[in-house]
C-alpha cells in the first residue's frame, strides 16, 4: 500500500491528481479503516496519484455543527480550509458522505472552494472510463445484494444512481428495500446521533432499518458511509444474522472484485 | 392581514437563485402536486377535490354575477348548446369532489389511518378542523346539485326566468325527489340552496386563516421560496464565522465596533428568531403527517414528530400575534417556542436525515426549525447531553470526535 501525504508531494515538488479526504471514521474507527484501505488499494491498482493530508487533516465539524455547536464547526472549518488552500487543493475525493456534504456544500461559503466527489461517483467514473476492470468470474456475480442509501449522499445531495451503477458493474442481483432512494430510511447515526445514546423509544433506528434489509433475503448489505456500516453491522448482530449477512462498503466490494 | 405581519416577524432570509427554477417548482410542486403522487390513493382523491375546487369556482363566478345582476344563468344564452355540457362537467366534478370527501372522512374516522389520527392529530382542534372542512365540502357540493335539480323541475313548469337548458348530467337523477313540489316550494329550495352555497363559500374564505386549509393559498408562495441549495447544507452563521476569523487573524477585525452593536443571539428560542420562511412553512402546513410517517425517530417511537414541530410553530406564532394585537408590541409572556412548545427530548431525537423535507408535499422544511432550536440549546443555554460535550472536547483537542491521539490519524497507512 502506497500512501503519500500532501507534505511529501510538496517536498518533491509534484502534485497529486486528487486529495483523498479520509475523515475521522476512516482514520480511527477499526471497521472504517478497512474501507479506507480498500479504497487506497483501488487507487493504487488503477494508478491514481493521490495524497492524504495525514495529521494535518481534522474533523470537518459536521457533528459539531449538527449538535448545535457552530463555534466549533467554524473553528474546524477555518483550520481545514487554511490547510487545503495552503496546498492549493482543487479536487477532493472522500469515502464519507458527511465529509462530502460539508466540504462540498458548506465550505464554499467560508472560502473553501473545491471540486468534491464522493467515492461512489468516483468509482463509477473509473468503471465507465475502463480504468477499473473486474476480474474474471466476479466475486459477487449473481449474489443477492441490497443497497442502503445514506441520507447525506441520497436526499442531502441527490446521488442515488452512482452507487447502484457500481454494484451493477459487479453483476450482482440488486434487491431494493421498500424504503429506498428518496424514501430511504436513515441508519440512525446522522445529526451527531452517532455520538450519543438514542432518545427513549420503542426500538432503535438501526434495528428498524436492518430488519428491513435482512428481510430482502440479501446476503450482503452494501453501504457507502462508515457510520451506516457500523450501524447496520450492529443491527445485523441484533438480528443474530452475522453468519449469513455481511455489511460491506461498495469500495470493499470493488477491491475484492479486481 | 395579521398572517402577513406574523410571518414578517421572522428573521430576514434572502432567497436568490434562478427565478425560472423557482417558477418551475411552483408549477410542479404546487400546481402539479408532484410530491402528492408518492402516495397514489390520497393523491388521486386530493386531485379531484383540488380540480373541483378550482373549476367549480368558475361556476361560482356565474352564480355570484347572477346574484349581483339579478339575472339567472347569465352565461346560458351566450354559450348556447355548450352551456349544458359545461354544467354537466361541473356536476361530474361536484360528484367526484363529494365522493372523494366522503372517502376522506372514512379514512379519518372509520379506517383511522395512523398518519391521520395519532399524536398531535388524535383530538382537539386539528381533528375538528379536518372533519369540518370535509363536511362543509360535502354540503356545498350537495347544494349545487340540489340547486340544479330544482332548476330543472322549474324549467319543466316553465317558471319565469328559468332558461330551458334541459336536464343536467347528474342532478337529473335527483330531480324526481323534488318533482312533487309546487313551483313556489321549488323556488324556495332553489333559492335557499343558492344562498347557503354563497354564504358557505364566504364563510369558508373567512375560516381559512384559522385552518390548515390555508395551504390552498400558501402552498404556492411556499413552493416558490423553497431552497434551491442541496438540502444537506446548513445555514451559515456569519457572526460566528467572523468571530472565529477575527480570533485567528486579529488584523482582519474591524477596529471600531459600533457602540450600539447588539449581542447576536445564537440559534432560535422563539418564533421571532426563525427565518420568515420557517414561519410561512408553519402557516402552509396541511397537517397531513407525511413527514412524521417517514421520520426515523418517530417510526421508532421517539417523541419527535416533524408535523408537531410545524403545528407548534404556528400555534406559538398565533399566540405571539395575539399578544401584539393586544399590546401594540410584543410583551414578554415568559414563554417561548423552545421548552413551552417543543421539548429538548424531541429536538435531540432528530438524525437530520431530511426524510421529512423530502416527504412534504407543500415544500416545508421542519429540519431547519429543529436545527435552529438545537443551536440555541447548545450555544445559549449550554443545554447539552454529556456525550455531546465529550464529543466536542474530543474534536477540539484531538481533531476527531473520539478520544484518539491526533498523531495516530494516519496510523492506518502504516499498518
Ligand atoms: S430530519 Fe429529523 S425530523 Fe426530519 S425525518 Fe429526519 S429525524 Fe425526523
Ligand atoms: S410539514 Fe408537510 S408533510 Fe408534514 S404535516 Fe405539514 S404539510 Fe404534511
């Protein structure tokens, strides 16, 4: 695995094609690290010159802002924009829809304007351009798979087809849940819920969602967000279906297919 | 009108962007009721009532003009043979409206659909309001048909003024019910129906401001002013942005702060702190509950209901409006939207998933209100759950929401 930081490119006097924004989950969460590594593996294989910010990257401020702490959001945004603009970054790809939403929609008003792409769209482009070629036979060919729309990629940014196109490129049998696309049900993590106990209710949001996903009879629940992945895995455990149902990010699936 | 004044109590928010796109939204979302068609049965029934309402109002024009000019069926001589056909169409519409309203009543009161009968709709004014309007519609449509039926009977008696238009498509079937009546009784019924119809419509117009049925007017401006930005974007708080900027780069800070500069208030505690669009939203809400039916928090039994957020906002705004009417200006009543209407528990259950925004057929955004109230809770009241406090500390110190060393941020790359 080859990973270079922006500082290293700078020292060499070269520029990467794209900056990979790893995000907090992708950096620290053990499950999400596997997604990060899978995505890097794809980038390496395709031969894309990419950089990470490494220790210069900080939380985008999404959970702070949504919990109500605008001060902290503004501070994080200020620091990140300083770093990004300092390197003259033009294009960013990220595997986290929350980072994607903040970088793409909320940083421009604060002086951070970049072309920001979520990895679902990025992977779809690589497939369309013929740069990602699936291996013979196909790891997931004909497998029954359901896809969970994350709120921040779907409703928040209207991206529904790119991740499905990625799945279709792997020849899977896509079975949709009743609540999909614009009607997709949240995994329960957004709005900083990931970082606190749920309010009193009759069940948990991730249990409700996973029940629906498992009921499709799919053996894999495909996701595009590290938080959804965690939530859905918890849900699968709750249903005692760990042996028959896997939760995978689309990048992990591609990494296993090339 | 006091509704206009009340909406203007909200904070200014400028809605720029492509006017063409905005008109397109009005056409698709308001005229075309695009989002209604996510649920087919109510969409079709509602469309009948909506189309009926608009087209039958054309008939109303004649009815009113007849009243003013003392004529009868003013348009009939001009339209000739087309006239009965036109009236026949009106009658079909009247019947579909009538039937649709009956089905709506059944859905609410017999089938008791969850979305229409639970939570904030389980009783009180919202329930009465909904039923009242359906019954009124049924009565108005029946009157129209009765009026035409008597008219036809009068024609057969060759009563004075009653132009020979022939039988009408639907009302001819109820005409026999009245055929035994004398000319004067028929006249009384026909005139009576006419008067009640007119009075009913006028009463309906006066009733609108107190009802969820205001949406028949406000759905249009609401669709025009719907945000054109991706819904994932939260409103920027310029004051705080600048404060951070001046702290980091003191040379950019204005050297002179105007003495009368008021301390900015963070987020919203009461209706006056919300954007005027949120207040327009509140008046436009039809209380249909599509938002709540799609809300993950509500589905899993949390207290949060986006419909209640909108109804609370409207109720509080009305209360503030009455306060202003009575005192000439707003006099503190020791109440606020936050806490007295909407509780912290409701606010904290929201995942910011935008399902409510997507579901709303009249372009309402309950999430904006929730997030503004949360900002107030956090920044004005420091009313924050312990875990969020910890999360903020971690972000501040470790640049990540977890207790992790920032120097390990790229550790994954070396393992
Ligand atoms: S954004 Fe909040 S209120 Fe709206 S549907 Fe999602 S959880 Fe419910
Ligand atoms: S906010 Fe919209 S979806 Fe919710 S009850 Fe009101 S009109 Fe219906």
